[in-house]
């Protein structure tokens, strides 16, 4: 058997194992790598399938795409660059589809998944929303599902690890035009940035945002307890 054939066989055998392990791997990575995740919802989120449109400025966004759907009890889905998906084909088992397969993405959302689309199309530095690529509105229209705008910030504040803040906007009808979608998401991201800028206490959660989870024992909190213990002895 040739080396290429053997690698292909091993890949076919390992792919389902890797896919089955991914949720646990991502959950542990989020817990170990972040100080916590907080969210605010401006209106009730969809109970069925949806196209979640978000900005893209953090390495964590790929894991967050899965965590957002999991948190709300929905099957996960996302759109990935074709070349990246060819390298990591096991992501297909988690509902990820190629950016060259918009109809497959629509079918995923129509089946009840939250399909996360990072509409800037590339990783961008923090700041105002960049140019929004077309396609998300069409996918939602084909699927017959609403669009759920989502602003994401992964920020360093008063902890040694970054914190993630999510702000969900009001769902938009699947037939909304591209310009309205982009304007709505830009405004949502601006409101999240103003919330972060206005939070006076960097060691406290941003007011109005509810925790999905928070690191239970941060380093400076442990040091403060040790200092209090030594000081009392």
C-alpha cells in the first residue's frame, strides 16, 4: 500500500474520532484561555434556525461559533474558507460548510442550526465594523430563517486572561437587504464598544451583561486572599 493511500486511510479512520472530541476540546480551551464570557440580548433570540452575523477580530471566534449555538441549545454551523476546510475536513461533522457552498449553508440553517457567518470575511483588528461581504442575507432568505446580529469583543481588562463580551441584537427578517444588515451590525458593535469604554471598574463585569461563566479563581484574587491570611496571622 502506498504512503498516500495509507495516510488517506488513517485520515478516514481518525476523522470521526477527532470530530467527536472537538466539543470537549473547545470547551476546555475556552475555560482555560478566557477569564469568562458575558452576554446581553436586546430582544428574544430565535428558537429555531438562524443565520448569526458577527464581526471577526479574535482568534477565539472559531470556538465561539460553536459555543454560541451550544449555549442556546441549537445545532452548530459556520462557514469556513474552502482551503481551511480542506485542511480540517473533520469540521464538516460539526456543521461547518465551505464558503463556496452557500446552498449547503442554507440547508444547514433551514434544518434548525445557528449558522455563524463572520461577515467581514477576514480577521480584523478591533475597531469599527469593516466592509461587510454579501451573502448572509441571501442564505437566510433561501433558508427561510431570521438573521441574528451579534457583536463580539475579546478584550483584556482587569484579569490576566481576555474576557469575551457578546451583544445580540434584535433578529432581522430573512429578506432584509445587505445594506440594512451591515448598518444594524455596525450600530450593535458601536453600542458594545461604548459599554466597554464606559465600564469604570475593570475588575468587575460590564454592567448589564450576564455571565455564561466566569473563572472562579483568578490569580490576583488568590494573591489577595494569601495576603489577607498572612496579614491576619
